[in-house]
C-alpha cells in the first residue's frame, strides 16, 4: 500500500464541542454493506489505514449493517491504533422512525451504540435524517439536551437532507454540528448555510463529498454495482431519498457532468483531490467524511489536506458551472 500521504491530514475544531477532528474524516457506511459486501478484514484494514494517515474522525450509524459498522469501528478503537473521535447516529430504526422518538427509546439506542463502539460516552450523536415534522416539533432536541446533561453523549448534532431542515436545527442552542450533503454537484450550502453555521459556532460535517464515488471519475456507462449496493437499488430513489445516491443526479447525466468538470482540474491534481480540496476551502467545514471501501482510498483522500487552496477564479468558475449546468438535474429538494 502506498502510504506516502501518511500523517499529512490537518485538524479543525468541531463546532462548540471543542473536539479536535481531522479535516478529512472517514465515512463508515461502507462497513455496513450498503456499497456491496465487505468483510471484517477489509473494514479493519481500511480503518487502520485511516489512522495511519492521521484520520481521527469516524462517522457511523446504528443502522449501518444493523450495528455492524459500529462494531467494526469499536474493534478498531479497542486496538488502540491512533486517536478516534467517533460520531454515530440515531433515529432510523423501526423502533423510533418516523415519529416514536421517546426519551427511553433514544436513550436505549444510545447505550447500545456506546456498547458496540466500546465507549462509556458517545463523542457525538447525530439525529439521522429525522422527519422534518419532528424537527419542527422540537421535543427530540430536548431529549438530546437531557441525554447530554446526563453524560450519555458528549455533544449532539443533526444529519439532515435539506437546507431547510438544517436551518430548523440551527435554531437549537445545544446543536454542535450539522451533517449535510455538500459537494461540487450540490453547492448551495456554500452561500445558503455555511455563513450562518459559522456564526452559530456549529461545525459542518460534509457527507457525500464524492457524490457516492461519482466525483472520483472512475465510473463509466458500463459500471455495474453489486445487488446489495445502494448505487444499484437506490439510484432512482426506490429505497430512501434519491439525494443520498450520486447526490440525486441520474447516473448517465452525472457521468456527462463529471466529464465537463475535468476541464476545471489543474494539471497534476486528481479529480478526487480537486473535489475534496474544494470542500476544505470553506472554513465552516469541520470535517469531510469521505466514505471508503478500501485502504488505498483513504490514503488518496487525505492528500487533499496537504494541497493549497484553489484560486478564487476556480471557485467562481465552479459556482457558475454548478448554477448553469448541474443544479437543474438534482432530483430532490436541496
Ligand atoms: N443520512 C446520513 O446521515 C448519511 C447518508 C449518507 C452518507 N453518510 C455518511 O457520509 C459518508 C460519506 O458519504 P458516502 O460514502 O455516501 O459518499 P462519498 O463519500 O461521496 O462516496 C464514497 C464512495 O466513493 C468512492 N471513493 C472514496 N474514495 C475514493 C478514492 N480515493 N478513489 C476512488 N473512489 C473513491 C468509494 O466507492 P467504491 O466503494 O465503489 O470504491 C466509496 O464507497 C458515509 O460513509 C456515511 O458515513 C451519512
């Protein structure tokens, strides 16, 4: 394995939690099997590669492989390789979703997550795309404030589908972080949300930074995904929000847009580095949690942390490209 990118990843503070997290984090949905089958050997090797590269922030959820992802993260934490701030999520099991968010129910889910991760206190618990009506009602926030006060979690945040949901959460004083879809194919947060998040000292955690891998440039019209891979079964939103797969853009259209995007990439830079660097150029971003299904991807992704910022001209050109050619193809509310 090429480890020449080792330990180059820089850190940032995660909102008002004060936690120090690597600016490139590791998305661990892959370890639940929703990007095709994965065994413990590959999951643990990927987690080890992340720690070797200086990644200290790991994002998982109780529903990823029904606890499997949290358990792999827990095994990795127990191995003592590197530091780890672990964020997990609650709110998408049948016992809670879509409107059964009681104190007892959430507490028992958090305790089960803590056990799988192998910690006494969860570093960061995030609401997992809880329906907007529940966010508006607000009782779920009171429950998280109470669980934080009781020491079950150190901090809490919310992972949301839309900017409107993010803005509802931002009104909550106790909110530490917002996890959003943000990438070159979904740019609106840059001007619609990031300034307000920064002003409220709420850390932004970026998911789908590579639009489910599309922004690596490695897919083509003949690419086939495993039956159990959401990029196969949810590509048109059959199982959950279409926005969570390829950022909501239809596969062949996304391939076209990726080709057009290549023209903006400076010589010597890969499309992955370019896509991740663009995100890191926003100071409101605390961590970009690129999901990885194999060790080499982590090693490649952390290189973005060591690159200089993109120029203002490139940023302006990318916004114009997005507004002129991409946004109209997003098939879900932004
Ligand atoms: N609702 C929520 O809260 C929610 C929803 C979605 C995701 N998330 C979190 O956000 C994380 C990131 O989102 P995501 O995984 O969906 O999307 P992503 O990070 O945009 O894409 C991940 C995929 O990109 C490919 N990839 C990554 N690094 C690469 C590299 N260097 N070169 C080539 N390909 C590379 C891999 O594809 P292959 O596997 O095909 O190699 C990987 O599975 C997840 O792991 C999860 O922790 C949260």
